[in-house]
C-alpha cells in the first residue's frame, strides 16, 4: 500500500489497475490468505480497478504473465511492487516483467524498514495483522493494529522485521490517505494451518 501511495503522490505515473493473484481452489488471495471480496472492497475504497486471476503454484508465472500482457495491450507499460530488500524476489519480478516488455518499479527498495514503518503510521494508514508465522510470532500478535506500540514490540524480537519482508506476518490495510472511505469489515474466526495463525476478516 505504501508503494502505491508513494507513486500516487509522486505524480510520475498514473495508476490504472490493481493486480491480486488469487487461489484457484478457494476464495482467498494467494499471498495473504485474505478473502477476495475484502480485496474488492479495498479496491473500491481506493477507487482503482481490480483484476483477480485464479492460479495455483504450478501455473502462477504463466497466469501472472498473462495478466501483465493483458495490461500491456491496454497501454499499461509498467508495474509497481512493494519489495524492500529481497533480491531473489526482485530478480524474479524483473525477469518476468522484462520478458513481457514492461518495466518494474520499486518505490520502497533499500529503504530502512524502521523509517518505512514510521511512514506508514505517520501518513495515517490503518492496518490490521491478519496472519502470523508461528516460528517467529505468537498468536497474540494476530488481530493487532499496526501502530507505534506494535512496532516497538516487534523491534524487541531479534528475528523479526518490523515490515515483515520475510513473511513474519501479513496485514490488511483498511483505511489511509489514498482511501475514499474506510473498508468495513468484522473479525471472524482464528485458525491454525501450515504453521501460521490466521484471523478471518469478513
């Protein structure tokens, strides 16, 4: 979300559409385990068109490229990504985008994570933690608001990045300076699967 907001503020590019890769066998987003309809509500609150292709692990790259080529046919020549320092992931994105003939833009790349965390709060984004990796965080970090107290607590844990670049937790942004209105949601059930705690939001 911060990468999107920075691009919107810069005025250097016009954001036309959001891409959210979704699980082929459920109604969830592949990356964060959030229900598709929540992401639809989020896009509506942002006032940006949304595409949600269905995919599985085996055909992810194929479906991702198909989406990019579809955008390219519409005159869209670049994509914005929120990566901070994972070079392997950046290299994959750059390769795929290059093969499709579009550019990859990384507004947050190599920024100090503590400064990014502070910027998220200072800009007024409202964010809820919806999953945590049980190898690094306990269940009580689930359902927490991403605020100064939360960041300070995370900072005391040596193996945890406060921006969760290594997948320590995932979050859902429900309001912020680029939202036309907050996303309405309710907290649902807590579950545990694949060594992660999940909070369903509906």
